[in-house]
């Protein structure tokens, strides 16, 4: 073919390669065939559905609704079966097309096998597998995005290893190799029948590509890869791909670098996982600026969200409870809502569309030992033990199963989730009976000895995002009665809503601290009042972890003159009873006559601790006052008095006022 005729001894500059291709007028087959294209039956108006989807206004028919299914062949070889909405076994590609997906993305590794032919895992994503997936996608009318990692295994910001075959090449030979590999791979994928629309040259190349870390060398490789794509077909769009779009300044610097060195590409692609990569406002602004300043198209090449916190294959998940965002729960509805919101952001930014990452990567089984055999044999886990030599620090340490199964668009047994249909519903939206999507944090904190009263209603977010703080709940009375509030501890009580939704309430019994901002870590310090003699305040709120008992902040004092001051806070709305107050102080050089003590005022009575002796850095003292009495509901003023000589110094941290 044309690209093979000029590959040997070719010039390596981007300009020379592009001009040669233009002059010869070559264009390779892109896999578009004359046979009738499959047309899924997609909505043409608002539909009633199991999930609520708010329509995206102005969404074009050619907006990319894509999905990465790179691990598909390894999954199928491991025995995974996919089902359609009727519960019938069906080709995954048809299921996706019927759900409104119009683009499929596949990663390509150069040689993801050891010398004995054992796969590294992660789908063993070689050219042949990309060709097979691309062919099947084309049969159902979907275009293909080819994601070249230019590595033998995972490439991301943390690692960009060169393929084994390229590891000891000169840079000039590596440039030739990346050109040849790109051209030959595209030929094989296209000849299989794939309809290639986008070629991604490199994957999340923020910190390097194919073993190179300097911008000029990365650019040299990009130019060669780009030239190979252009010479193969001028109809294919070329994408470069970065991540960490939350660092807008850095992302914009990458776009400028590509412009400055003259890399020939069409699409600036980014990964955008909402739980890692900042706000949609930042995303939109960054993509718009790239489009405006550099005249490039943009696209979200990866996104996802969890529909459950459960683990399906006895190998831990990458995304868990701490990654969830307040706007979305770990539910099918929230997953759909999040995907819809990412598409809406992309549309507002003027981007081409969105690819959902590995939405069909589900468990090959539930038992670890049985799964391990499949992960090793077929590469259906994220990494096999055979990858250890190539990637000893990551895969060699943590090889195993799929960490993404709780973010798939299919349940653990291969049945489609309702969220899969968000792709076909976003143009017109859906109607749906209002019901609970997820419960907001339900927790109680009790002081020791306080009576436990479980809430009769809890706060929920509904499927249409409405917030309802009056959802009735029934708690497990046996669990409630088993909690002894006279003893400090943590407890969980199970409950159920009227619709059968299961909920839990986390209960903590402890000594509750009534002081506000007790460790000075919050920016707002207005609750603290400092009174002092002399012309200047000798105290400040200091950010220095070495001088704080916990965190970074503490209340600090020092002056070149003699000092007399007090720092205090009035705590209001306390119940009648007995209280204990304490704090922590360290310091020195205060003089033998220094007067330093903790104090409290309640019901008109003043309580004082013994004088605190400060004798050096990090020698923390903890003065305490017990039995501070409030005869009726009211206020307590708590603070520290300091009178010391010039150049005395010290810090205070972690005040604690609790009811006995």
C-alpha cells in the first residue's frame, strides 16, 4: 500500500512527510463498505423510562456518544456473556448501538506479551483485538477511535514505557518505528472492516510518551505518528490526549507547546473523571479556550461514575465511597445523571462528544481463586503476573482483577443497567415516576449519657434531583435498643424507606467538643477574641505544622516587649449541667514570674486552672478545669490568660469543652 512504498528511508520532519503525502495523493481504505448500515431504533421524542434524564438542549445528531470496550475480547474469552434488555444473550456491539452509542474506542499496545506468549492482562490489547472489535462495531454502524499507547502495557501520567522492541533504539530509529507501527496497525484494523474515525496518538501524555519525557522529543514522536495517520487517510481525525484538566494552566501550556512545535492534529482530548478532575465550569472554560486560542476541536476521551460500592470479582475497586460527589450517589440513576452532566458540559464547551471508559469491563466470576486462573490465561484482569518483568513496580506488585466493575454500565452478571440508555435519551429526555435516588449522609453524634432519639424522617435526593428532607424511615428497633449511650463507641443502625430502599445511620457516642474552630484550622477565626495591654497585639493565628499539636494551625504569641493578653471564646446555647475544659500549650522564655492559666466563666463564676509552666519547644502542657457548672441552659466563656516577659513565646492548640 501507499504508506509502505515510502516508509523506508523517509524524511522525519512533519512538514516533509505531509508534503510527500500530498504530492503523491495517496489515501488508504478506511473500512467504509457499501453494505447496508445497521440503524438502531432510537427515540424521536420524550419517552417514559426507568431512569430520569433531563434533555440536553441543542445536542447535535453527530455528537459523539462513545464507549471504550478495549477489554471485550478478553472478557468473552473468559466466559463473560452480555444480555440485552429482554434478557437474551446478544453481541455487546448490538446492545451498545441499540442504547444510542455511535462510537467505540479501543486501546492498542505494541506487544503486550512476554517471550513465551503470555499476556500482560488489561485485555491483552493488541492490534488483532482492536481490529476484531472495530469490525464488529462497523457492522452495527459505529465508528472506531483507535487509542495508540505506544507502549506494551498501560500508559498514563505515572508511566510511559517504550515498547520492548524500541527500548534501546536511537531516537531517530524510534521515530521511524512509531511511524511504521502506526501505519501498519491502521492498515490491519481497516482491512478487517473497521470504520476508523479518530486516531489517538498517545494516551494521557502529560509527563511523557513512549519512554521520552522532553517536550521536543515527545513532539518529534507525535509528528511521526501524525504523519502516518495523514498518509493513511486524510479523512481520519487525529487526537492528542491529556488528563488532569483540573490543572487548567498546565493543560493550556500543553496546547501551546503543540502549537509552538507545529504538531499536526485535529482534536485536543482530555480525560475527565468528575470525582478526580474538578468542576464542569473549569472543564468548559479550559476546552473553550483551547478551541478559541488554537483553533482545535476538543473531546472528552474518558469519563465514568460508580453505580454501586460493591465489588464483583474479589479484587478491590479503584473508586469507592470517599470518591463519591455530593450531587451523585453510588446508584444507577446517579450514574446516568453524571454521564448526562458530562455530556452537557462537553456540549456547552463545543466539544465533539464523550467516551465512557470501559463500560463493559465486568467480573469474570465472584471467587478470587477461580478468577485468577482466567485473569492469567486470558488477560481479563487489569494485569497478570506475566507483566511483572515489563512493569515491576506496578503490575508486578498489584496484578489481579478488574478494579472498574462497579463503574460498568452492566451489572456483574452482564445485564445492562438502565443507565446505559442515557446515551439514547439525552436528546429528548425522559419522564419517570419520582422516587428516591440516594440518601444523604445519615449520622448522629451523641454526647456520652445523652438519650438516643432516632430520626423519623431522613433527607433524600430524588431521581429528578429534587431534595426531600421528609422521607419516612423505619429503623431496626433491636439494633437501636442495643446501643448503650453511657459508653463511647460507634454503631450502625439499619433502616428501610416505605418503598423498600435500605438505609443506614451511623451513630457516634463520644465526648462532644462544643468549642468552635478549636484547633484554628478554619479560615474563619471571628469566634476567638483577643484582649491585650500595650500598643500591639502580641498574638496571631500561625500556619506552621511544627508548632501545632495537630494540623498546621495554632494560636501563637511573641513580642519584644512584656506581654499581657487573653484569648477567649464564648460558647452559647449549652444545656444545663457540668462541663470540662482543656487546651494544650507549649512555649518558653516566659520568665519565672510568668502567669499563664486556663479559665472559664459560667453563671457569673470564674474557674481557673493551675499556673502553666512552659519549659521548651514541643513540651506540651494540658491544663484542665473540671466541674464547670451551668445551673440552667446558657453560655460558657473559655480562654487562656498570659502574662510574661519580653521575648517569651508559645502556641496553643485544640481547645476542648465537653459536657460531663
